[in-house]
C-alpha cells in the first residue's frame, strides 16, 4: 500500500510537472519569482499611502505625549494629568498601526523594542526613579521605557489623586516621566523623518525579488510581526498558550487593561488594512498583497488563497467580539476565549507564513525556534 | 530566487521526469546508506543530537518517582516539576534547563497548533492528577480505599493508592504522558511534514547547510528529536537501543515498545521501528524525501499500534482480574489501561493523519471507565466493548493483544 501510494504520488507529480509548461507563470517564474506583477507600484502604495502617513500620525501623537508631559510636570494638576493620560492612550492606539513596519530606520534603531517591550520591568523603573540615574539609550533598558513604562507611570501609581500628588512632590518621578515621553517622541521622529527623507525612495525602488528586495524583506517582517508580536505577544503569552499556565500580567497595557482589547483590535485592523492595501487616511485602496495573490491565481483547496486569508481575518475579527474589553480580566475569568483567539490567529499564521509566502516565492528567513 | 521546497521539488521532477533516463532514478531509491547503528557524521563529527529529549525524559522520571512519596512530595513540588518552575528537581541540571514537560504536552504542530483550547484542557488534566494525588489521595493514604473513597488497596504484598474511582493517578499520569508528550511530539510534531519541511529546511538540507554553530541540518535535527523521545533515556545506548530492549531503565514508550515486541503476535515491531528511524535519517542525509516519508508512515503505524495494544492488553487484564476478585491488581491494570486509552488521542494513522480512534470515541471510552464509582463497578461488557472498538481500528484482534 505504501509502495503504491508513493508511485502514485510520483506519477501524479510527473504528470503535473510535464504539463506545467502550458500553465505559464502560475506561481512565479522558474528563474526566481520574476512574475510580471508590478512590485514597484505595490511598494509605492505601501510607502506613500500607508506607512508614511501612519508614521506621521504616530509622530504627531508622541509629540502630543511629550507636550502634555512637559506641561504636566511643570505644574502637576488633575487636568494636566488627564490630558497626559489621554495623549498616552491615543499614542498607544496609533502605535498599533506602525508596529508592523519594522524596516529601515525602525529596524536599525530597534524602534519597536524601545517603544513597546512589555510587561514593563517595574522594579527596575522604581529603582531608577529613586536613584535618579538612568540612561534610556541602553538596550538593557527596553523594558523600562516606551508605552508600557507610561502605562505604569500613569496608571500603576494608585488613584489619579495619589498619582498627581506623587508627581507634585517628587522631582525624580517628574524627570523620569519626562525622559520617557521625550525619548519616545524622538525615536518616532527619527523613523518618521527617515521615511519622509531618502528612505522612501530606497524602499520603493528596491523591487528585486531576491531575499534583500523590499517585498521579500518586508513580507518576512510583516508575517513575523503577525506571528510573534500580534499572536504571541498580545494573546499567546497572556493566555499561556506555550506554557499551559495563563499569565494575565503579560497583557499589553496591564495597568490600564481596559484598553487592552482595543489595542489588539487596532493591531488586527491595521494588519488587515495593510493586506488589502487600504490607505491610512480616507477610503482609498491601492496595490496590495491581496491583489498580488489574486494575480498569481493562488489556489489552495479549491478556493483562492486571498479569499482564504480574507475569511480567516474575518474569523479573527468575529471571535474578538466575544472577548472582554479588558483582556487581563478575560484571562483571569475565562481564558478559553483567549485560547480560541489564539487558535484563530494561528490559522492565519499558517496561511500567511506557509501558503502566502510560498505563493509569492519568498523564502521565510525566520523559523519557530521552539525545538530543543 | 525560487526557494520553496514544493516548487523546487516539482521543478526537480520536471527536469528528471521529462527526460526518460532519469525516471528510473526517481522510481529507484536514491543512494541511501543505512548504517547498522544510529550513527551519522559530517566531517568526522557526529550530527546526532537529542539532549532536549533526554532532559524531558529525566524530568518525567523524577516526577514519577515522587508521585507516591506522600511524606516528601507535595502538590506544589510536583506542579513545579511539571512546569519546571522554582528549581524543583533534585538533579540540578534539570533545574538549570529552560525546558519543561508541560509546555510540550499536547503541543504538536499537527494536532494542536490551532487547537489550544483542547491542548489547555489536556494540560489541565495532568495538573489535576497531580492535585488530586497530593490532596485527596494523600489525605486518605492511611485509609482503606472503597467505592467512592480514595485510599490504599493491596495488590499482593504491594500497596497501591487509588482515588475514589479506583484510579491510580500516578499510572494515569505516566501512561497518559507517553501519549501526550512522547507520541504527540514524535508522530505529530517532529516527524510531521510542516516541521520537517518548515521554511528552507529542504533546501538547506540539500545543500548540507548546517544550523549556525552546529554540525547538523535543521531537518536532521528534527528527526533526531523524534528519535530522542523514544530512545533518549540515559540508560539506552544512543546508537543501538534495541541492545537493551526490555532491560533499560526507561519506563515510558521504549519500555512498552519492548513489551509489545515480546508478544509473539507483534514480534519484530521494535526492530522494524528502529530500522525505520535509521532509514529515514539516512534518507534525509541522501536528500530522498519520499523514502523519508515512507519511514514516517511506518513509525506512525508502529508507535500508534504499541499504544493501542497496551490499552487493550490492560483492559483485558483488568477484566480477568476483576473476575477473580483481585481488585488491587485489577485496578492497577485498569489504571494503566486508562492512561494508554488517554494516549490513543495522540496516535497518528498515516492514511489520514488523524488519531486511529476518533477523539469523541476516546472521550466516550474514558467516561465509560470512570462513570459512577469507576473501576469499582465497571462491567466486563464495557471493557470488552471498548477493547473491541479499539482493536477494530487497527489490524490486530483483542485476543492477540490480550495474551
């Protein structure tokens, strides 16, 4: 029986292989993905209509945080505190639409790690505040700055009144808060300036389909973001999907966890918008993965791959409506829902990482390193 | 660059299959050199490595050795061992390891990567056996067990500890771990196509491009990791495991593969399985993925059968002992049988890539065994009917497994 099935497979493949000459460039050319899809136009749409506007938006939001922090620390009061909190929440949401773009300057300066390594290391933050001596440029201080640090500094210090009082009375707290806000803004400005400068042209002109081409490299980052940052970070780790032990304190924005589902949804939405090539502002749509896949006529299980991915992204959205707004509380009360979210996300990982990348003839440059 | 394996594979076949000279090369196996023992080298150094599996087998052994040590062990200690938290092991090397058993229970790519809800229920079962053992059973350790009440029960001169249903939780844990950890990782993770062929594994293996800082390719290593769960106990000689068949200190899968092999109806299964591991590994070295996958099918069938034969064996043994009124011995057999039944969920029928027995049937069988007062009142008919239904999914009879 086994011999038989092997022969069958071989013959099936011989048949397929010999007749494939008529099929044109169904899944890319033999010599290296030189299909005639206009990668350049897709890169331009990505850069001009999505990435650059998203970073510009983020830069405005971190500027607001810095301005609000400066104002609050100059004269701590309830109104200023409220403004700062709102600016922080706003920035955290906007961050979800740039976090996946870890290429160019963002990759070079490790933007995502400085902005959003969570959970924040609160005991290190405490001791740096009390010593008054710190250097946020150290890579060892990823978990002591950025949005998760603000989450702690603005929501982890007791009631609003207590927190305002703390900042009023303590110079060290004020200076740490300011430093975090300042650094977040300057890192964001650096990335945003780079895109508004030369990097945009570098990115869109690198249309090569080699592993160093923009599409290949970006796609690896995009899919890895979905797997490691979105799936594992926002859902998998808090749900204990890898250890079997739920860990609610690993939820994003753990001190202000009321926004945790919203952050997750923002990330899913941004990821999805990018897949469809939807412009960051307005209702326009441009060249995208979806179009590329449709062009390649990628077929899996009788359905087109773009359609399978769309359906799965829909399934993720629809599952997410059963989650509480507070994911920390969701983990604590009914973690099964979190695991269900994880399973839906993982189904998309398979479609993206195996099927999509294969269809696009892009080599996966990272693997799940959970062997022994 | 066209790097993906399917395309490369098809392209390779296009080249060879359309020129008639090469057809025979494809139909005849490539030059695969199968060594006498499981030894593979590159540039004079071994490429075989499965330390991580040996570590987990050692962790399992240490948990099991503490499972009935009510004087020194505690719920917290065993749960810590299961998850490798808070340095619970006597063996310091295990504490230093970043690995844990729990993270790999019901964690295979094939069955659980998009099925974390069930995976988490399975992990919780293991936790619950620890908890019940170290609370309810421990509290009753100096009482006689009776229907509905945990306690001691004698098997000859040996003392067994059972819960209110007559289930020995250490047996449930150990035998379920054979499936939940070992069989699942071997059949459904390391030997599964998505893992063996992940990313550029085929291309890198074809190019003999080793992992950074290692002497093995990723695919070679995945295969070895499967091998290590079966043959990685420190008491087993790595390259020639069957030399100690039925004589090693292993108490998990290798031990039961040996026991099934001793039954003349299944004689040769251990040798065939080892040959398949060697041949598959040699096929990877030769870059012949068709032969590799044929060996995967043999291993899946043999290991799955090992689990099923032991499940039926113990259910039948338990039935006969119950008929003799030997409750202690019967409960011991049924507890082992329960664990092997639990492990059936992780078997893999190579024709379908699914468990031989459906998950709902397995759950139904488990419920039948433990309904009401469990083993105290389970009927011979129930044990026979479960045995028959399991055997029917395999190519052996209840009588062949039972002797």
